[in-house]
C-alpha cells in the first residue's frame, strides 16, 4: 500500500540529513506552530498548494537526536506560510514544502487535502478488506497516516479507510485523533494490523 511506503519514507526522513540546511533530518522534518507539530510530507508547493499569508510564531525544534544533552541546541524561529484554501491549523508551508498536522485525519473526505493525497498519490487501503471482523480497544501511541495503539495484546497499527466513520473525535469541524486518546476501533484484523471501518472513544 502506498500509505505504508509513505510511513517508511517519513521514518527515513527522521534519520537522514538535510542538504539545504545542514540540519539532521529529525530536526528538519518537523516544525511547530501554536504548540502543534507539523511533519514534512515531501510535497512541494504547486498549483494545488499555493502559498498564502505569512504566519507568525513558527519554530524549528531543537535537534536532540544525536546529542540530547547538548546545551547549545535550542529551538529557533522559522518562517511559515499558510496554504490558500487550507486552515493553517491543518497544514502549512515551510520552505515551500508541505507540513501537515497529522492529528487531523486525512483519510476523512472532509479533510481539505484529502483529494490531493487519495487522487494524486493514491494512498490508503482500498478494495477488499481482508482479515477477521474485530473490535479493538487501545491508547494511541503514534499518529502518522493512521495510528499505532497499545492494546492488552500488544501494539497494533490502525489503517483507516476513506469510508470509515470517525465518531467523537473532532477539532475545528474535522476528525482529529491525537496521542494518548483512548479509542475503540471496529474493523478487520490481520496479524498486528487493523483496517478501521469505525473509530469511536472507548466507553
């Protein structure tokens, strides 16, 4: 699946170097605005990602991946821009590259960048769902195109279909799932993966 390939690319981005800045990839791959972290999606500005107004308060986090106790490492300001037609809470541009707040569920059709990803990049599980019908409770541990949860049977990766119903998780009128959320996932399970058809808070 293309989504799994993108997950791998993002993992690599957290380890490699950045030729433009000289920063390590773990630092260059993310920016912070208004307390929210945005990840570099490897997509450049273009006809469907037009720069809009400049945003104040952008920060590139300190790089602690190689020297976590280095007192010389610190956050520093950086220039960010909004994207035409996209709320900056959802996604922004940094050095003309798309940075997304991945807590907003891009698999949801109402996400303003849903069509860009599903039509042009063809990400996400489609077609026949394989595996046994299941309901899984867990706590969200990591969010990047779907999310990972800790359950009483170990860690599982949750993939989200475009037609999945997401209930009880909302911010700014869009589905929003963040780390630490207690979720109940209904779908189909195969090995350590769950393809979600409905996601709701644990009762």
